[in-house]
């Protein structure tokens, strides 16, 4: 069945997509590598990382013995992902562009381009699994729980998951590197990319201020005292302690540190608190743009949730609103620093049920 079937693999120049392509070829598929250019600007050192990544793709594909192509989605990325990123920061929120990139680029224009090349399937180096049952597709957690990337795929739709393969779902990261080394792939020891793709190793604040004008304003306590000046609300996140520039206050000697509890975009005020973190905790949130994989279990149900990528799953109760496009999610235990603009992602055992954008946070103190 695999013989004669073509798989187009999204090649990033990293070890994961390299091994995904290798494994699929060993299974008997006709494999084609496709390198995506989503960002064209140079880094702080004047180098274009896309050029170096493409060179790695070229070396790997030649070693494996598969054809490879490149496609430029820089315009689509700016229109569909980067513009949203800037809009959210301008609103004082904290977006996750990597989630949007999967829906709007990797499983959107990329998949369409792959199909135009004659693909029967597409594949990526994501750490997750997938199960296809007719026209229903189930997103499954990876065997390597520390690398599981289902969180970043929570907005990919049922239609987009059709014909998708995830070859690394059952492997540990160490096994992937070992396979790459055993087969002489040049990416075997290449460092994993981290953070937001278009920022790379650059200073985040320096990058952001080239696109959004910063508006300095007051740093104020909950009882109305001004402690200093912030450099722009977009540079701060709820719960942040470092980099506030307000050390040396008399309260500092009493123990604990100042931390961000709220951003008032209208008045351009950054609110901070000192001591106990009770005000950072929330009993839940309201999420919009809910994407279900493949459908919600019921109008109201219990499951687990992650409110940020590196968080463990938390027991929650979910109630659907407005035909399932919105949901209120109540946690069994208060959650620290829930952040508007991030994603609430739901799970039931090994299955990722989907998720939505956090629009409103319900304080545990209310």
C-alpha cells in the first residue's frame, strides 16, 4: 500500500524533520522534501538563518536520496501570523504565533502546495501521534512526554489533519538523534530551535520595538502608589518578577519580590503587587475560537487542560457556549498567572481535544 504513495515532508533543516523523512522512506513511501521560507529578514549578526537551514536540508535529502524543493510563504506568514502577533501585543496580550503558524501555514498553504506536487500524504517532524477513522482524525500525545507538541497543534482543523502523518509520535528525542547519527545525517547533533521562529536568538524587546512604538507609563501598586515607570505594557507578562526596575522599595526588606498582576491598556498602567501571590491565581477562564478534534464530548464535561506549553495537565470542568465556539473552563485547583492571548488546550487521556484562545480570566479572589 505504501509503495507508490508519495509523502511530502516539511523539512526545517533540523534533526526531527530529517529523521521523519528517513523513516518514511524506509517504510516504502516515495518521499519528497519541501523546505518552507516563512521569514526573510536577517538576524542581528547579519546572517539569514533560512540559508543555513536550507543547506542542512540539501545535505540531508542528498544523503537520504530524496528530491527536495523550496517554497516561499513569507507573504502569507506576515499576513496570517505576524500581523496577528503584532495586533495582540498592541492589545497588551501575550500571543502564541507558533500555534497559529501550524493552522495558517504548515497545514494550510504548505499542504495545498504539497498536494499540487502530487502528494498522497504530508508529514512533519512534530512529536505527536494521529489516528484516522474515516473522516474523523484524532490527535494523540507523543511517547516522549517532555517533547509532546500537541499543544501547538490545537488549532489545526479536521480537514487539515486528513492525510497527515507524524512519524516521530512513538519515539523519544534521544532515539531520534541516535537514528540520525547512525545514518550519518548532518543534523544529528544540531541544536534545537527555541522560542518564536522569526525572532530567533535576537533580543525580544529590541525586535518588538522596531515594529511597535513603546508607550512608557506608570508602575502602580494596588493601593495607588507609583513605584516607577514601565517601558511599554507589551514587554511584560502576568506574574513577571524580573526586569521591573523597581527594586529597593522599603517593602523589599520584608521578603518576597514585586510581580505583575494586571495591565491596564486604556490608562497605560502596569499594576504590581508584593508578597503573597494570591492575586495571581485564577479559578478558570473563558476561551474563544474553540477548535475541536474531532468534536466536543458533550455540552459540559470533565477533562484535563494546559494553559501554557510547559505546564502539566490540570483537572478542569468545561461548559460550552455559543454552539461550542466558546467555552468556560473551571479548574479544580486555582491556576497561577493565566494569560489572555495564550491557549487553553484540552485533553482526555492520550487524546488532545482541541483548544481556544484565553479571552477572560476569572480571578480566584472573586
